[in-house]
């Protein structure tokens, strides 16, 4: 039996080659079992995140388009509402003027009719007073003269 004493940290002999071959086999196995699936999952995750970012940017662009369409429709509706309001106010003003004019004409007609009726009543009252005054004057004269007057 031989006792070998080596002072060096690494000794180069057949065990080094065996350890080197087993390390390479270990690297091959760990690469197949762990690193490749892990890299594949990481790549899938990266592509998934990139697709989500693309979808988010597309959704943001679509949202801006929809907001712009809504704002355009809102301004169109507001303009249409202002036009309708102006038309309604114009129609209301013309109707108010028509009603005012028809009422003024009606008042004028009623006033003329009333003035005519009052004038007729005054004429009748004057005629009545005239006949009454004649009768009264004849009666007073008969009483003053104490005789009957022939008319």
C-alpha cells in the first residue's frame, strides 16, 4: 500500500475526468429539465405582457376615438337644441303678437259696439226726456193757466 501525500489543492488524476463528465451530464440534465422550460415560460410571459400592452394601447386609442365621437355628437345635439329653442321662441313671439293684435282688435270692436250702444241709449234717453219734458211743460202750463191746452 502506498500512501500518497499531496500538498496541492487540486490533483489531476482520473477522478477529475469523472467529475468533469458527471458535471457535464448534470448541466445537460438540468438544462433540459429546468432551464429550457423556465426560459420558455419567461418568453411566454413576456409575449403575453407585450400583447396586453398592445391591447391596452389599442383600447386607449379606441377610447379616445369614442370620446371624440361623443363630443362631436354632443356639440351637434347642443347646436340642434339651440336651433329648436330659437325656433320655439320665434314661434312663441309671433303667436304672442298675433294674440295681442287679435285681442286689441277685439277690444276695439267691443269699445266701438259699446260706444254705439251708449250713443243709442243717449239718443233714446234724450228723446224720452224731450217727450217727457214736453208733456211736463204742457202739464205745468195747464196747471198755471188753469185750462186745457189743445195740441
